[in-house]
């Protein structure tokens, strides 16, 4: 299951498990800055999680 945390700067961190998918729309897509930092591992709830291979598929337009 996906879990989130919000920092004091308002940034939202999301832990995506293998096979998870996220979709951005509305203001989350157009008004917010979003990205994935280039690091070897992430700290999440006191655990160090090494990064693994990931694939990114971007669909800019979808059919109604």
C-alpha cells in the first residue's frame, strides 16, 4: 500500500511500492513542482530503502 508524509516545507513524499502507479491531474499536474531526486537510497520511517530500477511512462493526453 502507498503511504505519504508531508514536510514542514509543504513537500509531500510518497512511497511507491513495486507495481504502484501514480497519476497527476488538475493543479497537482499543472501548478506544483514534481520530480524524483537522483539518490541511491531513501530514508522512510526510520528505514534506509535502496533505490531499484524504475520505469516512467508519461501520457500527456488520454481519451475521454
